[in-house]
């Protein structure tokens, strides 16, 4: 039997933030994306995640639309 590890709240937030940012960076056909679209993809917690990413400078938001910042896209490109 495998042991399942339980993520602490910070790890859960980090995982969610990475998932949301990944959506914005890799889904080029849908940039900018509607907040509601992201919410449908990852759940209600997306609102908090978008706030953290915006405050951190990784995304931009105009009304109900968000997109990855240039710095976030470049960081994703150079990590590969």
C-alpha cells in the first residue's frame, strides 16, 4: 500500500498557483483568459491564486481578464 502525502496549506497554495500560471502561459490561444474560465478549470480557489499571482507581478489583470506577465513567460521559457 502506498502512503499518500498530505500537502500543508502553503504547499497547496503553491501547487494551485503553479497550475493557474501554467494555464496562462501554455494556453496561448486563449490569452487573455477570463477569470471565470480559470475558475471553471481549477475551482473557486482560483480567485485567491490570481490575487497572489497579481501581487507577485506574475500576471496582469484588466477587469475580468488575466494574462501572464512577460517576466513569467520568459522565466518559463528559460527553465526548459
